[in-house]
């Protein structure tokens, strides 16, 4: 059986990894082993970052709603409870938008809640 050298495939794999690491610093953009290690961490951080962004936005919406509801004389937790009791199915993102940009609509929601 003839000898098969893996140079073409190895080169292709190395180039693929290095394409992803374009713009990385130091040897992590040019050395395959360092680049692979950097990619593992980069993709891990990216995955967790996507989850964290959702947490951060939910916290931001809660703060916006809390400020608006406190100005109307009701705490955030009581507002959420009253919304559920009144069967108002607006999510926090929409409620925060109403609180910040649509004061008339926010007042209408607060009137339903109270």
C-alpha cells in the first residue's frame, strides 16, 4: 500500500483555525495550537455572554419599571403581582418601553392595575 501523507488536510485544518483567529493578539493568531486554545475560550465566553446579555437586559427593564411605578405610588413587586392578577400579559421589555417612552400608555396600564 502506498504511503499517504496528511499535509494537505493538516494545512487546510490549520488555515481554517487561523481564519477564525484573525485579529487576535500575539501568537494566538499565527500558531495553530495557541489559536485553537484561544478559540475554545473565545467561543465559551461568547456563549456565556449571550446568556448574560439576557440577564442584564431583564435587570435593566426591571429598574426602568421600578422607577416609573414608584413615581405612581406602587412598588415593583406589587406592580408585577397586580399585573398578573389583572391578567395583563405584557412582558417586562414592553412594560419598560411604555414606562420610558409612552407615558400615556403607562398611565393607562397603571389605571388598570390600581
